[in-house]
């Protein structure tokens, strides 16, 4: 199945990457955590599948609508 982009809903910083490419995840599993204005915002798996590729690293600044990772639904 084709990989779909998962985008940031906010501007902030990548605080922590929770997953690894290729690992199977379930709906709403935490993939990474963004930090904005001292708040932690989890980025969740949109459905069951796996992360194909992260497009950011911990500590990176991200903009709203920036692609964070590519996700392959199963």
C-alpha cells in the first residue's frame, strides 16, 4: 500500500521520537511528541500500519503542515 504523509498540526520542536521505521503500530499509538509553548503534543498513528520513514529528527523545529513521517496503512 502507498505511504501517506503525516503532517504537523502545530509549529514547534520535535521533542521525542517514539517509534522506529518498519515497526507495526496500532491506531492512536504515539509515533512522536512535539513540544510547543512548554506543552507536549503527541502525534498519533492514524490507523494500524507502520512508519515507512521519519522526515524529522529529535530537536528539529517544525512548521504547521510540515511532513513529519510517511506512514503505510495495513
